[in-house]
C-alpha cells in the first residue's frame, strides 16, 4: 500500500503547524522551505485542510496558518481515512468491477482486509500530538 503524496504533504503541514505556539503562525513559504515542497502544491493541501477543519487560515500581511483544534484532538487514522479515498487493495474489494474468477473461494482478500483493519487500528491509536512529542529533535532537523 502506498499513501498519496498529498496525504504525506498534509501530514507534514500538520506536524510543522502543530509545533507552533498558539500565537505563532506557520506560513506556506516556511513549510515549503523546510520540506522542499512546491508552494503551489502546499496551497492546495492547506486549502483542503482548512476546508476540513484541521487548520485555520489567517489572511493579511502577517497571516499564516495554525491548527484549528488541539493536536491531541487530531486523530491520524481518521485523518488518513479522510485524505485517502481508495483502500481497495485488490480488484475483488470492489464488487462492481470485480472480474476475478477465484474471488468466491479466495482467502487472500480476507487476509488483506484483516491487514488493512489492523493498519487503521494502529493509526487510530495516534494523534498529531504523538507525532510531535519529539519536538526538539524535529526542530533541529527542520532548521527552525
């Protein structure tokens, strides 16, 4: 399984933004410089995160972004379920497009489904706060 770059970028935006104090704002320019990601890509990600209620966008000369809720309230499993639309690991996961002849007797789909459930059970145990608990080390690596 491979998460989309969009999801990766969204997680990175939230990690950096989550490390800011309540009064401090992150900017797309700063995030772009830290992660070496195009500002245009980040604008799209930030816009969607704001629409979903994970971040607030503050306009103006001294504007930027901040978390819309505390980091401990942003569940990583829930976030990834929202950002990733497709978890059909095999053709047989979609009954509408399944043409596999062994599907009725195949146990592989059950094994993979069980693995997917376990994947999300682990992610559900973590919040954004857990991802930034090593903030000092992250700051050094980010150069901030």
